[in-house]
């Protein structure tokens, strides 16, 4: 049931002790080896030996994306360059890339954590794992690749795109699990449908690891129904190893974060103060077991909350709610704060809406939603289209408090992105 029972079911007191010891070691290494951190620690008057409990984390400085960029390329390296075996960069969704270095220890630890993640969803030796994430500088594909190999799976490093080939690979090699972005999963479902392939009957794929971008429960359900499988949420970021930082277990009720490797904080994104347990806020992460590039209190800008109840799977590591959105993705229309996920949740719950949509921001008070709908809606009966458009408009208005313009499109009209989906097109001049 567990890949590493001792680590995964560690009791609370032992976990705090381990975290404290690892936090102290991390701060020691940064103080000794990284001038940027030494300066920051000196300015707050904290010495490594002051770390006596996990609560002392509050005395440590934050690290932001800007800090990573300002120290580009290797200013945050805590070991000699010869000890580094791998360079990754973040995929750059939100600006210039950041360089992240790994020692062999770091690669081994990250693979081990991913193996734990995959094992808890039921993946085993003998499974055939088709990895449809982007290989290369992005951590997305490689870290899951390593974890799946560690489990003993047969890994097919397919990469994204070329959907016809993806489907042939699944058929030829009997793929049982895939790793994929939510937007590509929905697209894959539409291609299978077009080709008359029933994934439940004609394919063996029963698990999908879906991540790299925020998505709603409605989207998960759609992926599960259309592809006939269980979809598990997989969260991570390059700055913290890549995917496999937090992952759903078989219960799919939030994502366990491996607290022996990370300290989780949920903070008010504006004040940087902790929010009450269970409230939404920004996820802030500290690495506890990284050699080449440990990072203190990283401001992820990802919004979530901690789920405090014990998970029935018996793992003691706490869970976070699936990411509610990125602080950066929020936009304001008519003075109302809106996250793209609120729009997605509504769209994906409406019958007749297909897989792809875009949000266009043209001015400070108008928003246009372009949404693809099922091809059978274009049956020549205009009243069907009018009533669907009205339903979408009214439901969105109810959710986001602003009446959007809604354009209905035939399936396949909007572009498909191979990596992370581009949902918001902002052409406003600020
Ligand atoms: P970036 O996309 O910022 O250039 P990464 O490629 O490292 O950098 O992606 C990490 C980010 O992707 C996370 O901070 C988060 O915003 C998003 N992300 C990754 N996995 C998920 C997930 N399962 N749910 C929501 N968001 C995710
Ligand atoms: Zn669990």
C-alpha cells in the first residue's frame, strides 16, 4: 500500500523533529555557501543555530521569483559547480525563465518522491506509462519519467502533440497510464471520439496524471468521463524539483505534500502573514532535502488551502486543496476580481459546451468568452444556439458578477497548445 511506509506514515512528533533538523541544516548550508542568503539572514539577525523548531521558519526571509531572476544564472547555488549534474528552467509561463540546478542527491530524492506519488495512486511495476509532457528544460516530463522508472514501469517518453501517434502508441504498447495537461487531455478525448475509438473498450489507459496548470473539479470529471479513467491531480514547480511536490492519493481528496521534504505555509499574499488553518492563501514552500539549490520560503503565487483532516489512506503528510488559481492570473473587470478558474468551472458544467475556450479582455469593463460547443449543436436550429448562449451568459454572470459577451464556436476553431494552455488573451492597453 505504501512505497515507503516509514516515511509516508511518520508520526507528527517525529516529523516535526525531522523537519527542524533538516531546516537547520538547510539554513546552515545557505548561510555558508550563498552570499545572497547570508546577507538576508544577517539583516534579520538570524543564525543557523537559532533554528530550534519549525515555528522558527517565520524568522527566515522569503525568496521570490525576482530573487531567482536577479541571481541568474547560478547565484543561488549552494555547492560547487562540479557537484551539479542537471540544469532545468521553469517553463516561463510568467516571464523570463529561472535556472534550477540539481545534484545527483537531488535527482535521486525527486525521483523517490515521485515514486511515492505514483505508487499511492496504484501504479505498479508492469504498468505502461506514456509521458505526454514536454521533455527538455521544463521539469514536467523528466521528473515523472524518473519516478515511473523507479517503480519499474515501462516508460514511453512520447512528449506532447502528434495526437495520432499518441493514440497508436497507446494501442500498440497497451499504455495503462498517461501524464498529460488538462487541456491536452480534453483535446485527446475529442480526437478519440472523432476517430470512433472508445477509450473504455478499445484502450487500456486507466489512470491519468493531470497537472502543470490549474483546472477545476468539473474539468477533472469531464476528463474522467470522456477518457474512461481515473484522473489524479499532480502539482509541482521547477523551483521545488518539478512535478510530484503534491499529489493525490487513491482517494482524490486533495494533494498530499511530502512534509519530510518541504515545509508548507499558507500566507496572506499581500501581508505575508499566516492565514487561519483551512483558509485560502498563497502557498509558500521551503525545501528541506535539497543539496544544490535549497530555497527558503518560496512565494509560489499559487493559491490554495491546507486540508487538516486525516486522510483515510493513512499517510500523515498533510494535503492541500487543488490549486485555486495563480495570484498572477487574476484580472479585474468593472472592479470585480476574477480568476479564470471561476469561468472554467461554469463552462465545464454546462451540457453542450466542448473542450476549448478563451477569455478575451479588451477593456476594463468588458470580457468576451469564446467557447467551443459540441458539433451537434450546429444542427441548423438557431433556437438551440440562442438558448445555450443565454444559459452560458447567465450562469457566468451569476458566478463572476459581470455580464460577459459570449461567442459560440465550432469545435477545433480555437488553437490547441502543446504545453500549458493559453486561456486569457489580454489586449487591454494599461
Ligand atoms: P512556470 O509555469 O511558472 O514557468 P513551472 O513550469 O515550474 O513554471 O510550472 C509551475 C507552476 O505551474 C506552478 O507554480 C503552478 O502555477 C502551475 N501548476 C503546476 N501543476 C499544477 C496543478 N496540478 N494545478 C495547478 N497549477 C499547477
Ligand atoms: Zn491520502
